[in-house]
């Protein structure tokens, strides 16, 4: 079974935070109390049926590409996922052939639902009916990468009688539920029996497996809680509210979902950090916030969610901002924010919580037009819920953030502006969710564009979450901005960790880390990395000092050498000079514009400079970085291999 999780350490939260929802709500979250609280819940939801006057306001606003694409595809054959594409995951590891067509089908249905609601026209209603029925007929709602059909019996064909409840199944159930709410009576008039079918399929593919089994890994019952938990639980809440007619069963299902999301919230550290990074925030913490908002609406405010953990979560995205659409990316995350993120949802939460910086940030990124890739629920909320005017604010570009639970610092030279240098430095450990071997890594941006970078997430395949994960270049420490004592890769697991030797502050953004344990060395301080931003001088300094044993530790694989290397991964165009300097310009980076570059200086000048080009053939990496990334390696002189120091200084250059 392939699951997008790492081997993250399971640490019990403090007693006061073990069950934040239970502590806040008490027995109001019990099934017996929910039966009464959920009466009439549909009438209290922000998303309204197409017959509601709210849709007249939607009809008066432009829908952009959503409407244009819907018009272009209407009446054409629907995307048809095939079993041969499903089987490819088990045959050659390819996920995208099948998952891409499933996504295309669901996005087309989202567009059809909006068009049917806005226009009231029968041909659009038929388009939505056809899409919904195709999902009912689809043999599996789960994605092949998650299904246990192969591990069960070596089969590559999904088994309808044994549905697998994963992210894909939850997404379909919620999509059909929102469709039913918006188009309900019109569906009865146009396609009698369809709504009964929606309920039947959702009950047997999602609700029943959820209630009957407690061995789903994403429940977090073993203490390892990751982004699947809130994503699936929140979708089940929606499906239960809108497609379940038995009040007792509905209340029982939602009560269990509340218990599940409570486990997720209990796992969140006090600083609100998400070890899976900014990109996964939207499909983890963001999903939790959406589910909790629906619960609050459905219970008419009885289940109020103004909790410290929610406040911390809402602040995380803007704290990771580098500039423009660039964000610090750790683990399996791209460095540039995707289109269609639910910024309107984050804005509503930030306003409610009184977090002006989070609200300002979300407003700055909120899009005027809905994007079907976000999913039907998010599209409907973006159309019907209060949202900020798009493009009328600038992001806050916070001067400094430090999240001690994951040992991440982001420091900006010019507070409130992308101009100048931004330094992000990371400690952590190599047992994090969606882990990359990146303990001690740094990212440096100039005018908001990262030039010393983390490659981020390549296209997922069977290898991504299998035993050969770290044969993927993007996951290896050899291709992150970290040292390589004896040429070693960092180890995998929570014990391969950084030790914080000096915590940064807003006035002194200096993070000093002991990295020895990340390589299995005897002591953390056998390799010390200090990363700092000097605002006055306009420089970033990364200083490495080491005192190594005579040979690599025997317990590590025999992949060591006598060399001591320090690696930096560069985006754009690199030019190495003859005077211990180099220049990096953002040429060739998509969406980077024509901004300034960076000048690099290093000591000792006697370090041997090695340059390796990584020509990108992965579509996700190429979309973010362009044609290539370049690895800049500094090999230490022989006399400093056992004990020495190396300093890299970065400053903005006026070269363009």
C-alpha cells in the first residue's frame, strides 16, 4: 500500500492539548447531542441550493476560465479512466495516467454544476447529471496508489465489493454531496432516481467502510497523524450532512469524524508548524479548518472553534512566504504556490480570529475567478461566501518567523517588502512526513525569488513512497543545500536530527545547528552550521565548522570517501569566477521576471569548485524551475578535511 506519509516521530501532546475539541466542546460533540443540533443543518450552510437568491449574485459575476472551459467541453466525450491505466501503478509505477483522467472528470463535473446552478438550463443540468452518474459507475473511487487490491491478492483490478477509503474516495463523496445540495430538486425533476443512487454509492463506498473499520492508517489511532486525517474526515462530514437521511447514523458518523480531527489538532505543535510544509498545509490543516467551519454552520454555532491551535495554524502560510508566489518549500512541496488555493477560506478564518497579517496575506493572493482544480466544495464557497476583493492588497511579508517545533527560521532584510534578501534555514529531523533529507538546509531569495533553492516535489510514482524513495534525486541530501562529510548521505529516521545551539530572534536572525547526528556522527557538534541574515550589511552568511573523526562511522553504509563537500543547489544561471566568487541570475526561472541576482563569496578560496547540471525532465520540477538546476559543490582542501571551516556569503547584485 502506498501512502503519503513518512516515519515521523510520534510524540504525545501535553495533557492540556490531548483533545482540544473535546476540551472545548465536552459532550456537545457526542452523537446524542448532535442528533438535536444537526436538525435543519442544511438551511444553515453557506452553500445554498441553486434556487436560492444568492445564486443571482453569482450569475452577475464573471467566471473566467471556468465558464470558458465548460462551454468548450460541453457535449464532448467525458474523460474515461481505464483499467489499463489503473494497473500501470502496479506494473510500472505510473500514477498520473489514471489519476489525471480522474481529476479531469471531476473538474469537468465541478464546472458543470456551477454552470447548471447559474444558468438553470437543462443542457447544463444534463451535463452535471452525466458526470455524477459516471462517478457512480466508476469501479473505484480510490486511487490505485492507495488501493490495497494488489497487496491483498496480487490483483491489479479494483474490487467493488471491497472499497478502499482514501483521499480519492473522500473527494468523490464530498463532490456528490455538494452537487446534491446545489441541484437537489432539479435532479429529482430531470433524473428521478439519481439522488438515491448518490446516497447508495456514498454509503457503501465511504460511510460503511469508515464506520466498520478502525484499521485505516489515516485515523491516527497509533499516534502518527498526517494530512489524510483532516482531509478525509472533513469530506465525510460533508457527505454525512448532505447525503444521509438517518439522523442517528448521521450523528454517529460526524461524532467519529470530530474525534478524528481532534487527534489531528492534538498533533499540531503550539507554533502551528506543519512538517509537510506550505503546499501540504492546504490539504491538511486547511481541510481541518474547512470541516470545522461546516460543523459550526451546521450546528448554528454550538460547535465554536476559536482555539489557540486554530490561530497558530492560520498564521503558518504567511510565515513561509518568500515573495511573489514563492514560498519556503520543505518535504514534498513545490516552491511556487499552486493556482486555485482556497485563499478565501483562509481569509475568512483570519478575519474571524483577528489575525490582520494572515488576513492581509490571504487577501493579496485571493483570485477573482474560481478554479475547478480546487474541488467543488472550495469553488462553491469561493462563489457564495464572503471573500476579499482580489488584487487590492499587498502581502505583509513578515520580517521574521521562527517555528521551534520544526526548527525553521524565515528572516527578511526589508520587512514589508520582497526587496533584498530573504533567508530560510531549517533544522528538524529526517523522519518527518513526506521527508526529504534536508536537515540543516537553507534557501536564499533575492527580491522574493529563490536562487539557492530546494528542488521540491517531483511527479509522484510508486517509487515515491516505496523502499527506494531516497534513490530519487530530489529527496537526497546530496542535492540539498547541506554538507556531505566523507561524501555521506544523511540518514533516514528521527534520530538523524539537528540540535539547536542558538535560537534566532527577530533582532538577531541567527540559527546555529549541530548537524553531526544527521550523518550518524558521534556528536551533534562535530558539524556546526550557523545561518544568519545581516540586515545592515545586506548579506546572508552560512558558516560551517567541523571536527570529524578519522573515518566515517562503521554503522553507516560504506558510501563514504575522504572528501568533505558542501553543496548548494542553484536556480537560474550560474557563472563561477576565478576569485572565489560566483554570480547567480534568475534567467530561465519561470515567473521570476527580470529581477536582480545574487553574488556569492566564499572562504577559503582554496576550496575546489565542482559544478553539476541537473537537466530537468520531470514536468513538475520543470514547471517551477525551467530547464535545469545546478549543483555547486565546494570540496574542502585536504588539510581541512578533519577539522576546518567554510563560509559562504550571499548578497544581492545589481546585475540583471
